[in-house]
């Protein structure tokens, strides 16, 4: 069986206000004693790298934990804490993404075929939700076909923006940047900022993924957004 190996570099970006404050303190300390400050900064950046690597591993493990005919399986994972490199192995999707499938089969599908595709997508998303996982980046490019045949199995990939979210649970964060034309309005970063300024509160849950599937269905039917 042919496989695809995806490799990513895990950065040591600041996690949030606490890390930003640490960075500012490190800068002040560096001005007083460059040697000790440099060692402290290197140590803290190493700690942030480890945290970032753990987050990425959790993303992969979410996908790896799911066993469903319409979710691409993760066969193995490799991580190098020293270099910050993470690699994982999946079966090679010979058919490519849905847009590639559409171009190969000359554009629009019939409504019956679209209904079948969307049903498979909903089945995959429902399985994620049943296991407490919110994908948050559903789009045509993140559904791939195992082969080039018209009846090829469809599989969901790319859990890089997924998060833990149990049934009925609501997430309350600062919003996020994803695929803007598809993501649910309550997830949009600037909407969060606007509501917070007016003293409001924004939460979202599993329905955010359902919204995205609705947009995908529209795109499949009309060929554009």
C-alpha cells in the first residue's frame, strides 16, 4: 500500500499574554546581563517549542483516534523534539481532493451524486462529534478520494485546527482565522472582537461544523461561493 507522509515544522510562537510578558521580561533582563538572559531565553523558547509540539501531536492524535470509513486513518506518527519536526503517515489518496475530482469528471455532479457525497461528509463529521472532536476547518480541499474511480471512498483529512468539544459543550475563545467563506460567523475573529467590545459573549459548538457542511453543499450544487 502506498502512503503519504506529511511533515511539519513546529514553531515556538508565543502562546499568549503570559508568554508575551515573559518575552518582555527576557528583553529587559538581556540588557542587564546578556549571558544569563540568553540562557534563560533559550530555555524558555525550548519549553514553548515542547508545548507547541505537544499541541500538534494532540491534533494528529485526534485524527488517529477515529476509526470511520470516511475519515483518513493515521498509520504512524514521528516527532523530534530537538528539531521541532513532526511527521505522520496516512494512506495515499490517489484520487486527490474534491475539487480535483470535479475537474477530472468535468465539473458539476448531479444532485443525486451530490446528496451521496454530502451524506458521507455528514457521517464523518457526526463521528467526530460523537467522539468529542470539532474539526473547525471543513472545506472541499479537506475531503479526498482514495482512488480516481467515480465511486471512490471519500475521506476527511487535516485536523490541524480541530479541538476537543464534547456533545452540548460550547467553546468561548477569541475567534480564529480559518477559511473565511466557509467558517461559521460565530467563529470569525473580528466578530468576536466586535461583540466583546460591546460587552457581549460569543460561544460556538458542533453546529459550526454543520454550517460548514451546508456551505460545502451549496458550493457543490452551484459550483461557486
